[in-house]
């Protein structure tokens, strides 16, 4: 995530092409939202005992356990013509790319939007829930369960959006290290929806292709 922040600073100060990263965590870690209080949001003793690092994101939102998941991040200049200039517009475009990635894996997903069928569910869960499963606008759900959570940070000339793509989900571990982590029935994963454990590199390629096809661009590694 320090690399993500460095790329955002670079994009803020000079013209750069959009950068997409898809990466894993070793060892597992909990990332705290920018404004969260560590002593309230996470069980530090359990994390230390289990060898789980604790880091703080430069984006807001709730604590996330990075374990059996992929993190995606995209850094873009605010005036890049591929994206709208407003935060909800960029969320929607990126959500469309993420859905394309899931479709490439044979998983049919829905976008949570202000006027969509999930709007009342969103309002209720944002009010009641303190966990990963609480969706915000233009996040990705499968059969009513959250599979990708995202957050964004905007500077005057550039923005970063990153999020957690659940490969699998260990509810008991999440509940042990994160305060307020809720029912496993509210969350799903690529393994659960596909019925098999897919190779990580295959999943990475599916999402990179989803971004490339949706935005009609080619990536250079």
C-alpha cells in the first residue's frame, strides 16, 4: 500500500499513465481505514499472536483482513478521459471493470447503486453493520452478498481506488481480529461462487483483462 500511495503522489505531481496493480499479502494483514482508531477497530493481541500485520490505508472505510484475497489498486490522473471527473462516476466505471473480471471467471455479479434494486439493502447495512459486508454505492455483490469492497482517495489532480477481492473467506479468523465483523452469510468469495479453488494467477489475469476490455486499453507490464 506504500507503493499505491507513492504512485498517487507521483500522479499528483506529474503526468502519468493509469497504473493498475493486483497483488497478494504475505504475511496476512489487517488494513485500517484512514480515520479508524486502532484500539477500537482491531484486536491487536490476536493479530500479534497469529502473525497478522496491521497497517493503515490512506483511504477511508472499515478495517479489512487481507487473507485469501487479492488487492487491486488503480491510480489515475483526474483529467484522464477514460474516467469521469466525479467520485461516483469513477466508482461506477471501475465497478464495471471489476464485474467484467468476475464474468471472465464465470461469476455473475451486480453493481450496488443509488437507484438500483439493492438501494434499501445498502442503506440498512450502512446503518447497522461495521464489517466488510457493508456495501457502499457501486460496489460488487453476488446473489446479495458482497464479494469486493473498495475505497477511494482523491487529491486535486489524481485519485487512487483500491479494494479487496475475496478469493476465499475465513469468517472465524476475520471475527477474531476485527471488531464488529459480522455474519459469513453476508459475504461471498470467488471460491464459493465458482465451486473450485482457482489459481491466483488465473484470477489476476481475469481482472486485468476485465479492465483492459472495459476501458478498451492495453496494459504494459
